[in-house]
């Protein structure tokens, strides 16, 4: 498990607390969702580069710090094409 501390006085901490109050969730849950969305957006941005031929599947995986097989499973889970041919 990875744990992250975010100062509640930091703008990101204030955002998370505000969002949590708005939707009635715990700040930790909102922070986890925020991190997941940010990760998925990063994957989608890299996927666009991959599909355009700017990066290879191996480079894509390296940027994310995962194995290629894990990248293929991740793309499948997100409904994204795993090949660019």
C-alpha cells in the first residue's frame, strides 16, 4: 500500500476537502479517486502518442514503470487498443 500525506492548507488539500464536503465522501476517498483519474488521464494521453506512432509500446510501458504485459492488460481494462497497426 502507498500512503500519501497532503497538507490540508496546501491548495490541493483544500480542493480535496472542498470536493469531499460537496459530494459527502471522506477526503481520503476523494484523494484516491483524484489520483486514479490523473493516472488514467496520463495513460490516455500516452495512448494517443502511441497510436500516432510517436512512442512504442515498450516506451509507453517504460514511461509508466510497468511491464509490457501489464500495459496490455491496463489498456484492455480501459477499453483502449493495445496495438497501433
